[in-house]
C-alpha cells in the first residue's frame, strides 16, 4: 500500500466504549510463590547510615539513612497492553513522519504474541487507527500496514484529543495484561493550552497543562495502584516541552527530548526496553523507628509520594513499578537522640517493602537488616561519612538546582539560571565522591550541569533546546529512570545515568537495525548506479 495513502480511521465513540480488544490467550498457571521475606530471587533491600558512629552525648538532626531498593534481574517477562498516541499534524509531513513510521515498526517487531498494541493518530482531531490487538504474526502485519498508511493532516495539534482517545482504549478493555502503558509523541503545541493555572474554560478556550491529562490517568485508581504511565516524546525543537513534561509527571511516565529526528527509534527502544521488563509493581517501602527517641523528619523521594506519620515514628514511600534490575535510592532523614550512659548501639530504623511480582501476580515482602550506629563514650576522631550516602546527597542537591534553574530561566533570568548550575557544578567537584574524578554518578552529573549551563545562558538556545533538556533531566532524576535526551551533538551522555541492562540491550538492537537499513539503502543505491553505468556503456 502506498505510504501517502491514508488508512480509514475508526470513528471515535463516546468515552469508554472501545470494548473490542482482542482476547488474551490462556496462559499456563504460574506456581504460587510464598510471600517470603527473603532476598533470594526477589527484590533486594538495604540501608546505610550516613556515619557509622555518634558519640553517646551527642544528638543529631537530619541524620541520613540511605534506603536502596533493587528489583530482581532476569525475571520472566510479563505481557503488556501498549497504546501509541502519534502526532500526524501538518508539521509531521515528509521525513519526520517516515522516521516515526520506522520507529513504530521497530516497536511492533519487539512485541511478543501475548503483547497487545493499539495505535491512535491525532492532529486537530484524534481517531483510533487499530484496535488493541495481539501482536501475533497477523497482528504485527496489520499494525505495520496501518502505521505505514498514515499521512500527515493539514490541521493543527490537539494533544488533549489524542490522549482522550488513548484513555478510551485502555478504559474499555474487557481483558487486561499485567502491564499497561501509553507512549505519546508530538512535535507541536496544543493551541488550546496555556502555561497558567486558570481553571479550564477561563476565557472560553484556555486550558492549563493539567487539563491535558484524562481523568482516568490523573488519579490513582482501584485501591491505590498507580494508573498506566504516559511516556512522552518531544520531537524536534518546536514541541511544547512543558506540556509534555507535565503529562508525564502527572502519570508517572518519563519525558524524553528528541532533537535529532533520526534518533526517535532509539528513544522508543529505550522506553520499550523498560516496559517489556517490568519486574515489580505496587512496591511500597515502610520505615519504622526502633529506638524510642528516633524520629523521621523528612524523606527525599523525588517524584514518589511519601508520608511521614504525625509523631515521626513511621514513614512510607510509594514506589510503584520497577524494571528488571532497576534500583531506587531514597534518603530518610531522622533525628538521633543522645544515648544513655550504657548504650553502645542505637538501632535507628527498620525498613521493609511489599510488592507484587509482575510475572506471577503474587504478593511478596522483603525486610532489610536494621539500620544502626555505634555509640562510643567518646569519639576520638570524626568517622568518614558513607560514600554512598554522600553520592545520593550530591545527586539530590543537583536535581533541586536543575529545577531551580528552570524556574529562573522561564522567568527570563538566563544569566542567573546559568549561575545556579555553575555553582552546583563546583559543589559536585568539591564533594567527596566528585573529587575522586572517577565516580560514574558524579562524572555524569558534571557533564549534565555543564551542558545545561551552556543551554540556559542564551535565550535563543534555551527556547530551542535548553528548556526541553532541563525538563528531561528533571524527569529522569525525579524518577531515577532513564529518559531519552537525543541531541544533534554527540557530546551528551545524559541517558546513561539510569539505563537498565534490558533498556541498553534494546537500544543496541535498534542501532543495529538502523545500521542494517542504512547499509541496505546504500548498497541498493550503489547497485543502481553500477547498472546505469553498464547500460550507458
């Protein structure tokens, strides 16, 4: 079928009536797993104290306990329900749309027969292109035909309409795979949305960014479980980075900036590599104080919701999904009281985590050894701080300053924004882990801060790439998850910070497939030139 022919779009029915999703194949029952509190084969949970010891006569505010949770590696994969919401407005014509089709085709190839995919296309209006169908051989062929037949519309961009139809597809499912997600790509701006906090409808047309998110995604559904995340991709320099970041942030998704159009397939690959390796769902960390005088004061948890009990004796963090071999680090800041005269050890907190194994659906529970510190009568010399805790302090402080620089730059203070980032860069360089010069986390932060400082200082560069880079960095650090920042320059390595093995593997597969495609095109062109020369001779 020619690529410039539009496939007939399915009419968008009222909300919630897309109830024609393809049934799931019966799956072999998984053996029941006991919800044992062991680390073998399940999540690994550890704690580390800021200092190993504190004098008996001393007390300490904001004493840091690092909580580290890591999902198991090489687990059985759970099938996914994926909805691709794609911008086909007038600005997507030509090479950009061709690259998008190629990228979606790659995603289709990576899905298994138990995975299901639906495609939604939007411009000024939105329509479902394919129903939620299993990616069997026939399903893949149908999906590729439909995507290959899309053509750019001559109208504008309505992100809100695209997400509305995507939400209808997920809400109306009669059958449900264990994992569900939405990927949203747009290269334009939703003209009905303004970056303000006015209620929807003020002035007749204006909406805030929050109004882009369908209600079914905006709130937690069914017993506190996290709704399906929307992973957003800002395609090129003219998209609305703030809107795409707001949609991802509200739903637990990531925001990726793709300036280099040809890298869209790698960005999709990175995201899908994670979605196809969800190992843990509904993870929730609980912190309980052990010593009667210890109190939790604050929790540094990024975008993950945390709660501290009124009396400070307990805290919790809602972590949600973790990919295969993916980790999360949180700083729990506690008050440590003075010790009794005979107290040699103070047991600070006990940390546990409940979660659901995605592949089996079984509930599980893991507990870390109690976090404790020695209480010598006197400290003859100050103990060295934990390098892991210091590294996390450095990362959290850098994340906060990136957000502060974004606020400053959006207000027109480009010089001030660059100064914030430059100051934080010097602080990272002076820090204990940063001063070594070989700490991967700190070296990546240094590179990121230098790159962002150069982009925010110039108003024109900030408008074109700086804002999107800042927001993508904020998204990645807040979630501790790799989000794509694919730039024209090859200097940026920001996406490497949180890459999991499965995500990295999928990106390598994508790059190999693109290389093969380029080689085939080059070879075909060479053969054609050779044939023409032979005919002329």
